[in-house]
C-alpha cells in the first residue's frame, strides 16, 4: 500500500500502525499560517507494534529509550509550509530513526597493540619535541 513505510528490505510498517496529528505551525507562511494545519506529528508505537519481530522490537526499544514516551516514538515536522511536504519529512525521519535502531550491532572490536615501528616513531617525535622546546629556553648567559 502507499501508506506503508518501508524501513528495510524485510521490514515494512503498515500505515494503520502510524498516527498523524496536524496542528498550526510557527514560522513563515504569510496570512495562511494562522489557518492552515501544516505541522505534522507522526507517532508509532514501537513497544506494541505487531509488525516488528520480537528481537527487533527489543533492540529498537533499547536504542530509542531516550525518545520513547510510554513506548511510543513521536516525530514532529514543521519545516515546510505545505502539510504534504511535512508529512513526507516526518515519514522520512521516522524511517531513518527506525533503520538505525533496528540495525545489527557492529562486530566487537579486536584489541590490537601498537607495532614496534609505531612505538619508535612516537618516541622519536617526543625526543624531537623535547629538543625543540629546550632550544627555545632562555638560559640567561
């Protein structure tokens, strides 16, 4: 459907799970700014969504914890004068947030040690810096 949101190749959020609220926007708009409801608030219940598999839901709730209110993610868009443009901006932002939230964790970092050459270059640079500063000193002779 046209209202569905494609987050990834495998994850599609049905339009029925999204709630949109419209209100008056601040900013430019001339005379129409006081009458047109161009600001859009898009809400998605991350914690209660049946379209998210359990492991993705847990990952998303964990990563979006600071933005969720009672498990619901709300995005407001009011940067455009047209309501349709704000709706598209809010949907694009929601897709980007959810894509980052459900992405698999990066592979763990393998600890490495500096090579012998890197250690030697660091010590040589320290020695050079020390000599440079010693040459700047005023000895008072």
